C-alpha cells in the first residue's frame, strides 16, 4: 500500500491558534463542534503504550488510534515482514478504509521513503545481498591496488559499515589509513549509486539523513505513526522510525518487555511523551498532558494571546516548546518570527538539544549593535580580555582607536610572531629584534600590552558590567567611536551590553569567558532565535517563549535584598510578557537539575499572579 495523505479543504492559515491546524476554519469550512470529546491529532501527545505483543492486542490498539486520528493517515511500522502481513490480514476491508491505513515493515517503508525523497530512486531501489556486497567490494579493492582476499573483503565491509553508521567513530580499526578508508567509502557509494542500489546499512540510514538534512521533504501533520514492538527494533530501524515520527503525529509506540534503556530513549526523543495502557481514550495520563497547557488570555478573534505550560522537568519543557514551534511552522509562521528566552545557560543547552532532535533550525543570539563595525570592535576587546593570544582580536583592537602603530609595523610584528611561533601579544617583548620599528612604536605596543594584562587580571574579581565600562573607557574606544560616528554612535546598544553583563553575572556567576561566548554568537537566517532575557528588548517577534518561570529564578533570590532591583525585575517581566505581537508562552518546570542535583521548584509568583481567562 502507498503512503497517502488525507486531502484538506482550503483554509485560512493563522499563526497561532488554540485549535488544531486541521480544524482551523477557512473560506469553505464551518467551525468544528465545540462539544467533541474525542482528542484531535494535534492534542494527542506521543504515547508509550504498555501492552502485550500478540496480534489481537496490536489490532485493538490500532483501532483505538484510528478513532483518535480521525481522517489522518495512519502509518503502522513493524519490525518484520511477517508481523506486517499478519496485521494487514486483520485489517482487510473496503478500499476507502485501507487508503487511510498503511502497514509495513521498517525496511519496506525505508524503500518507499527513498523513492519519495531521492529522485535517483524514483524508478526503483535494489537492495544488495551479502554476496553482491562482497563482489562490489572485491572489485574496488583491486582497483585501489589492495589485496582482494576474503579476509580483506570482510574487513573492508566491516569498516564501511562502521563508518556509515558512525558506530565506530574515530576508533574504527582498519588496516588502511583514514584517507584510504574514505576513498574506499566514496568509491563504494558511487558504485552503488550507478547501480541504483543500496546495501542493508544505507537502506535505513539514507532516508534518515535525507529527512534530517531537509525536514520539508516529508510533509508533516497529516499522519500519525504507530510503532509496533518498539523495544524489538534494531538501532538503525529505531533511527528511521524516530525520524519519521518526529515529522508526523504521535507516535504511539507499543512497548512490551521491561527494557528501561529503550524506554529512556523514547523519552529522550519525545520529551512530552506519556506512558499509558489500553484503552487510550480514557487514560488519565492523556488528560493530564492536555490539562498542563492552559490558555491565560485570548484576542477578541479567539486566537491565543498568552499560554502557560507546567512541565515535569526541563526536558519536558523543552519538548513542549519544540512541539509548539513545529505546530506554528506548519501553520505558516516563519522561524525568524519566534524567540525562546532563557535565564540559565544550562536551560539554553537543553533547549538546543531538543530543537536539534526535532530538526528545528535555531541560532543562539548574542549581543548586537546597530553599527556592524562597532559590534566587531567591542567584541574584539571582550575576546582579548578572555584570551590575550587571540591575534585577530589583537590586531583589530590595536588600531581602533589608533595608537601610533602603522599597518606596516603590525605586518612586521606578525612575521616575527610566525618565526618565533608566538602570538602577537607574546611577541611584543621581542620587538627590539625588529630594527625597522621606531622606539615610539615599540613603546605604544608595550603600553597596549600592559593595558591588556591589567584588564585580564580583573576578569575574575571585578563585576562583569564594571569591567565592560572600564575596558571601553580606558582603551579610549568609547570617546573615539562617539567622535567617529558624530552622534550616530549606538549608545543604547552599549547600555544593552552592560545590562547583559549584569544579567549574566547574577545568573551564571563571574565567568568572563562564558559571557564573551554568549555575546559573540550571531543570528542566522531562517532560524528560531534563542536569546537571554536581557537581549530580547528592542527586537520584534510574533511569538515569544518565556522559559524557566520558577520561584527563586524569576525573580532571582539576589533581587530580594534590594527593593529597586525587585521592582526593576517585575517591570522587566511585565514588559517581556507583553512583548510578542501575537502570543506569549509562559513555561515552568516542577523539577529542574541544578549543578547535578534535582531540585523541586514552585512556579514563580509572577506567574501565579498572571490571571487566566
């Protein structure tokens, strides 16, 4: 059977909606009935269903999932062809019903995906057996001038398999050098490509790579995936079903044996998953998962304006945000119109991992100035304080403002540094070796190096914001830049940098290297923005996610020692809450891992005081 998608009537796509995208009314649709109690596909979270492995139980599960899926296509993936044939026999029915149900093994589904995703395989896919793989490898070894003995062939096949599946990584044991292995792999792939064939490894791995490289290849949102005997899938099959399910609805995975490692893998791939048993429609876990998402405010049109979510932990929180972003993207909202804010660097790391698994493009935004040269100049000074051996930053900061060191002198110093194998800064004490450098130039270089040493000594003791001020003033950069730009200097952006330093110091501690890294990251095109609280001001987004809204984090405990700081924190939160043009999501976790320990958290009292509908 072929994978078909249920046709949808024309509709008006809205950026944010409390209803599922399939039920959004358009010009030719009527509004869905509010009294429907059956969950829609968009509101059903991924489920891990503990059930027996017999055919009758699998059939009952599929029937219940069909009732939940409605008109959506249901894809059932099995570990073996025999299992798929048994389930197909149980669902023989009218053609209209079969068109919305596809049952096949992972390998057959991989063949189908290859034909759909790669134009080279549209006319068919050949899967080489073991003897055919040996014959191809033997010919390649002879072409490369290597022995083509049986042992060499088997050894080469093992190396090829490990390189392609990345199971061995850099520790692949081979009689060939790394360059020879890569050449063998390249020729092997070309030989199979010419035959319009794949081996057993690529049959499962190639569709996964295609989906992860270009998620738009597989239309999401109109299918729901059921994974039969989830804990019996091989690792390559597991990667395939995960990649397919992350771009469709669900998945609903049938879990039989008490395999905790596989259970943890499912939770890692689908953080918002719930564990349940049959029947699906009355499970308390399903109701609880839906109830944790609350609409706090709505626009007059009925669109969501403010939504809160209670996560069990930081992984669940990140999974919810990833799922919402995926839903909004399917509704037509550009990634650049969405921002996810964080206060702790650890939270940002968890979010980035969740986005990576969901194939959501994201860029972690640092400090930006309206004037591009100003941004590069200031970041050069920040980098130099963190690492005085950064030659690119040293060369830029040395000339802005001018310190009487001409470009020719910097070039001579660079040549000397190369011969001594030292950085530019470390070469300055040896500048006397350059007879072409005047005494005043060598003096200017020594003075600048002494300034760097003084700033570097303060980076672990002075508050970050104070060191930023001292750096820009003592270097003469601030006065020079204001004169250069003649009133167009982005002083507001420098104030934002100071605010970011205060925020980072309070939340992350006095870590200059971490602060520089956070400020350096630049935005990328067509990506969701991951920004700190202090960097959100002045930017325009349709949807904003405010994460980590827990007590002692928002507001932080340090703010309670100063009334003015507490008031500033509250006004900052209120400004961020109303920052988005369309919708703001407020999320918090009941448990969060802090410094390696699991800490139970209460929601922020700012969030408690936010009224609901």
